[in-house]
C-alpha cells in the first residue's frame, strides 16, 4: 500500500483541523457555556427536568421524549444500514471504480488504499450506530424516570434524570459529529484535496452553528 507524502500531509491536516476545532469547542463549552449551543442546551435541559418534575407535566414529557426517540431511532437505523452496505461492498469489491480515478487529485489510486478508506468509513458508521443506540437507551430510561410522581420517586430522582439526559445528549452529539466525520472520509475517496477543502468548509459552518449569536 503506497501513500504519497502529499496525501499523508493533507489527510493529517484535515484530521488535525477537525480534532482541534472540537477540542477548542469543548474548552469553550466549559468556560463560557452560554456562548455555545451545546452549553446553553445543557443548562436548558436541566431547567426542563426541574420544570416537568415540579409541575407534573406528563404530556410535555411524553411528546418531547417521543421526538427525541424518533430522531435517534432514525439515525441509528440509517447508520447501521449504511455500515452493513459498506461492509458488503468491502467484501465483494473488485477494485477502485474508474470514475474515482478521474476526480482523485494528489491521492493514491491503489486498491489497498481504496479498501482501507471503505473500511474506515464502515467503522465510522458502526461507531455512529453505537452512539445513537446508547442515546436511545438513556432516553428510554428517562421516559420511565420522569413519569414517576415526585411523591413516590426517590430523593435522587432529579439528579438521576439530569445525568441520564446529559448522557443521552452526549452520545447523540457524538453520533452527529461522527456523521460529519463520515462526510470528510467520503470526500477522501475523491482525493485528499477534496477532503481538506471539505474540512475547511465544514469547520466554518460548524463554527457558525455551534455558537449562539
């Protein structure tokens, strides 16, 4: 498997940009949560848990969690379907499709590199499926916890509910970020130049979406 130093450099730069952006975002969420969409959502989720427990708003709980569970189930199903499809393609692949050669700028055209990309993309979608599945698990548990009347619930109800909703949101976020990473891996099929360009563009879009304006 031969990979040119140019391709290695461009791919490494893309990975560094993607990872570096998310490290900076995580730091900003901890220091200035109200400036970021994730930090603000964390605060509002806790306020929502307090609100529905204190006011016994059962219908709000049902409808809200139903929306979360529906979205998470759809993304989990889509991820596992794509992962299995890619795995089937990896097993039956006869080589690199010819149209990729025409778009591959400064990248390797060997079959081994191509199959490695398919394998990486497959692993990414399996990881996304796992994250969405874990998010779905926490949301389902949360449905039960929040529907227990405060008079019959243990004293730790609020703390447990907040921990569950935070963990569910964390895995949902990791699944979504995994989908963004899958887009960049897909662009790598067309060459490292496309991957780097897509990374720069995506970081600009995420910078706009991840911050409260």
